């Protein structure tokens, strides 16, 4: 079936109101014209990750159609609705990722609407924070020293082991700071849980996923503790009780960022941005990334499936994700090639 016939079927099956159908028909006709202008033929096999961005630019450009922004947005909505329909019918080209195309369109629109101001990108060296704490040497207890010295060394070991567990948790789960400081030992099963159900922002429940690296870091930290505090991350100043504050998590990240010379804006929230960007760039569907982060704007069938079937998200994380050390080593390799 040709593209024009497919569009006709889409409009017939969607049962739009007459005015909507007419507007969508014009938008899809413009899409066909765009394909002809770019590829000499209206063929869906020409779709790629930049097609939606290129189509929008073409519509707004005087060299293309010179449409108003309102018209261009309407026609783009028609094309997006058409592509979602094709996706549901599994009629999109196998090499085309609608989620990736949507993500690139979202990034483009964010930049275009900011009148030329580009937001500072997430520092790609973020995973090096994890590697930094993992390679810091642990203080070694000295049985021959004074009791005060032994206690000081023990606190230093606890603080470093806690920092390792915190940054591994930030990287693996892409959780918010408040969600991390509220974790309990029972929830993580003392470091043996690979999945933890939490109630996040807006009262929405979701699963946090822990890799073997994160579980190992948590177990090492808890093995050093002798207290009965039920919280996962606790103060070690001998004064405070309960769990650590958000400020402690910020201090852990900021200290490493300064030592590594990372962007001064690096914060615990940077891990969420970095992880989302990494997964999207590697091909993880946008809806799954939204589900992983606990965002509310998850509405498509695939997203609902990802939310209700934990295995799906875990499989996608394994497929599209990379451990912090793998990501850090990748950056080091790229730096070596450049030098």
C-alpha cells in the first residue's frame, strides 16, 4: 500500500470530525511534499530520527513552505498522530525509532523557544563521580592506635562507604534526592534487593532498579555499620539521628565534582538528567524513560506496558544502559583518541 493510500486509511479509521480531518489531510499532504522535496519521493522508508525536526524546519522556512508557527504545529500534530497510528499497527520502518524522533523534536523545540539561548548541557563526565569514590582508598583500621583514633578511622570508612553507596544509587535509579534519603534498610533488603517500590512525587508509585554494582556498594556500607538505625543512609557524626539530609547528598556530589573539575552546576539532580539522556541516546523509548523517572506524562500504550510490567523496564535498562564505570571508561577512551 502506498503512502497516499495509507494516509487515506488512517483518516478513515480515525473518524475525525470533518474540520479536523480536512486540517490533518492538509498536514499530511505537506508531509508528502516534504518527502518529495527532500528525497524525490513520498516514502516512509526515508524516515529517520531527524525527520520530525526537518519537517518542522521545512514548514517554517521561507525556502520551504513559510507556514506560520500555528499552522506548522497543527500539521506536525497531524503527522505525529499518523506515525503513532502506524506504530500501533507495526507499519513503521524497522530502522525508525519514533521515540527517538520525538525526543529530538522536543530538544529542538526547547532550544528554538528559548530565543537562541541554549541550556547548559549535562556534563558527560557525570559517571566519573561514581568511579571517583570507588577508587578513593578506604582508611585502614590500626589496632595499635588509641581508641579515639580507631573511632575516627571507623567514621571515615563509614562516610566513604556511604558516599559510594549514594552515588551508585543516584546513577542506577535516577531517583530524586528526597526519594533516596527516605530509603530504608528493609526496602533494599540490606543491599540484596534489585527492585524497590517507592511512592514518589505526586503520590505516584514506581520501581527503582539496583544493579549488582549498587547492591554491592550498599552491602559494603551496611556491613560496616553497627547501629540499629532502620534508615539506609544515616549520619555518622555521633550527634544526629534518623536519616541523612538532602544537604549531605549534595555535599557528596559537589565534593567529587570539584575534585574532578566538573561543571559547577553539577548536582544530585544531574544524575537524573544524565541517565535520561544516556538511555534516550542509546535508543530506549521515551515513554519508558519517563516511566523510569516517575514523570506523570506517560500516556501511550507502550508506556503503560512499561509501567505495569517491571520486566520490560529492567530488560530495556540492560539493553540500553551502561554501568557508571563503563560510561566513564568510554569517555576516557574518547579522550585518548582525541589526544
